[in-house]
């Protein structure tokens, strides 16, 4: 074969091979001709979706904060101004603060009463006005000095129209200056209308209805809740001695969520009519004895823990919720005082309500209860502290909060030194009720 023929054959073979290679590449693109274009479009779509997703998340967060803080009802929102102020100002434990999600039970704002901050607001509309529809509600906790304070309210306030008291009935009519309507809801003015020593849960669900019934008409009132607290260990021992002498509060209703506590929920600690001569160990060993942590229970919203049914949640969770609720309700009250600080309590009350007592509250620094506590053995001391641990924490919280309020009022009062040294010195008043720590708290038998 000639050389020229061989070269022609080789050229033709190379051309054929090239055509075959090209054909393979063409075949790939015939199967997916837009492969590269589709891949690029897919990346663009993913980036666009991620961008939209992040924009939605950011807008949701902004919307939630704006709606919760500015536009939403305080009772329903987690970011309400009132809640943020309370948590920050009073140092509530964040672990005990989320109470609203635990129950569907709601107490209307106007039934809870105006808070201390609202009462002291510069807005004149928030001030207590005895001539309109404002009612002071005294939550009387046993063995805190409430009997004496209750008498101060009906006998010793300097009012245009004083309360008219009937000695035999141990009842006073505390009417407004301009009409015969009660401005005070307490043991000595209205009686135990909501039950014997009614607690926060009972009062907030009862006061409005009882006043409507008493006055024969439905009226929209503003409520100002007040109470007294006492150092837990002396208070507990004082209640022990009171029960030991024969006192009982067995007529208390313990009403919550539409019913009273059952015998299974609150089994009796004793048989018979009373618990006379009970020993301290017996008193402390009864698990259903409501003397332990009484102040916390009486200030808490018991609907949050399913009332007196202790089987619905672990005990530590129940205690945590009750303590948080008691702190919140106490901080939101228009006024609370501490029995150990009579003069400061009197000053805060007078400045809060712009009312004056005609006599000074008298203070005694030591009590029979603390003397008795020092005489106990170490086991008894530990036992009493352990079963009153919630009240001890609540009292520490209350003490810190009361002194914060006192310092603020003191700073605003240009005549503080004169005012504080002359508390109760309005005028000579016949029949004034001098406060006596020992006789009124530890030895006086309460009316039941």
C-alpha cells in the first residue's frame, strides 16, 4: 500500500475517533442539557429561602416584644410593664416567676386591688379616696398583731366621720363621710363575711359579692389590700401557745375554686373539741397543721396549686409555686407592715393612704415567744425552722421590701424628722388604744 493511501486512512480514523468523543459528550448533555444551569438555580433558590426565613424570624421577635410590652393586657402578657417592674424592683427569683401558665384560674385585676406603686403614683386618681368607692380590705393573719391593728383602724384613725363602735357586739360601723357605705372590710367593721381569718384566695373571690349583698346594689369599687406579717418563729410559737390554751379556728372555711377543703385534704390534728395541753412536738409533727408556713399559704393564690389537694404535684413544686405567689401578692398589696417594726409600719401606712392615727404604735423588742424558743433543744429548733422555711424566706423578702419603701418615702418627705418623731401626736384622744406587744399578741384570746 502506498504511503499516500496510508496517510489518508490514518486521517480518516482520527476524524472518526474525534467524532465518537464528541458524540459521547453530546450524549451526556442530551440526557440533561440544563444540568449546570439547574444547579445554579437551585443554589439561588436555597439562598433566597434562607433569607426569607431569617427575615420572618426577626419580624416575629420584634412583633412579640412590641405586642407583649406595649399593646397587650397586663394580666395576659408575659412582658407586661407591671411584671417587668415587679421582677426587677423586688428581685423575684426567675425560677418562681412564671405562674400564669400553671392554671386557667384568673382573678380580675380590680378584685386583687391597687398595688402599692399604683397608690403612690403621682396620678391623683390612684390615691385612696374614702368619699368615693374605695374599700380598704384587711387580710388578718393569725398571731401577727392583727387584732390590735384592726382596733387601730376602727378606733384611732383621725377621720371626718369616725367609726361608730358597739362594745357589746364588738363591731363598728365605718361609713363614708357622705353616705352609709363601708370603706373598710375587716373583722371589726364587717365581721368575718368571707370566713374566719379569710386568706387572699378567699377574700379576692368574696369581698365584692359580700359588699354588693350588704349594700343592696352592684357597685364597681376599687380595693386596697393591707396586711401584717410577723417573724415566723415567734408567730408559730405564739399560735402553738394559743392552741394549747384551747383556741381553734375550726370554723374557717378554707374555700378555694368553689368549694371548701375536704376532711381527706385537711385531716384533723386532734379529736374532740380542741387541742388543749398539746405538746410542742405533737403540734409540730401533725403534717396537716396549718400553723406551719401559715403566712405563705394565706398570701398565695391557692388555685395555682390545686387548693388543698396535695396529690396533684410534687411537694417541692407546690412549695415553690406557693412561695412565688405569696411574694408577688404581698408586693402588689397597697400596704403591708411588720409587727417587729411598728413605728416604720405606721409611717408607711399614713404616707400611703394620707390618713393619720391619733396615737403612736408602741414597740416592744422582745417577746415571750423568742424567750421560749431559746429554751428549746436543738432538735426542736431545727424542726420548727424546717417546717416554716417558706415563711422564713417570705419574711426576709418582706423585710427587704418594706425598708426599700421606707427609704423612698423618707427621701421624699422634707419634714421626715419631725413627722417620724411625732407619729400619732395629732391631739389628745380619750380612749386611745395603746399597743402592747405582750398582752395583745401573746396573751389575748382571739374572738372566733
